[in-house]
C-alpha cells in the first residue's frame, strides 16, 4: 500500500532592486500540523522573474519526499508559465510560439523537474494586499536583496583618498598611507 503523501502549504515571493540588479527570494513552508520553515536567498545580478522562480524551486527542493502541495505565489509569470506555457515550450524544444528561445529556460527546467516530484495545486494571491503569508515572504525576499546590496556597498572614502585611488589606478585601495 503506497504511503500517503504529506500535505504542505508553500508561500513564495521574489524581489529585485533594479531589474536587473541585486535580488532576493523568500519562501515559507507550513506542514499540515502547523510547523513552519522559512527559506531565503539572494543573487547579485538577477531579475525579479528569476527570483520568483528561484523561490518556488528552492521551496520544492526543501521537501525531502514527494508531497501534496498548495503553492501560493503573487507571480502571474510563475503561475501562467507552469500551468499554461510550459507544456508548449517543452513540445517546441524550449521555444516560444514566436520561435524565440524561452527566457529563463534553466530556471523553468529546474522548476519542471522539482514540480514533477509533487502533486501541486497552484494558487495566485494578490501581492501587497495584506495577505499575511505573502507579506511575510515578500519581507524575506526584500531583506535578502537589501542585505546583499548593502554588503556590496563601497566603503565611503574621503575626497583625498578617492583622488589618490583614482590617480594611482588602484581600485582595491591598497596604496600605503605614510
């Protein structure tokens, strides 16, 4: 007798500071008994759509065995892509109806592989509309992107140090102070 699949709710979101630019993603997994797990990550140069896809991929990868999933996203791109466009892209050798290469093909292929492991019911939620879990994953995604952006900010230099750096052609600011 096959084992009954565990049921889990997943909420996902992606964010990008500039498009492209530093991005982040967030996911919340909630088991049938209410146990929660937050996931998040970032990428230095990405797009919002890539982060939306990465959130879903990472959430599904976090499931240790096949599950019955209710997945909630505010991304029409993800939901329309998985439910409407993906079968045609695969049939057309990863080309659109206009015979152009599918954008984010590697993400879509990873999502397709992860989705195949589970029974997924896809749900759209309106973003920034007060849905508690969507607001929570939005904050995870934004914080991940902001953390990455802030950690890569150049150190403020005095006008003199900046001029010395420019004159010496020393972008690493490794000149000696005497």
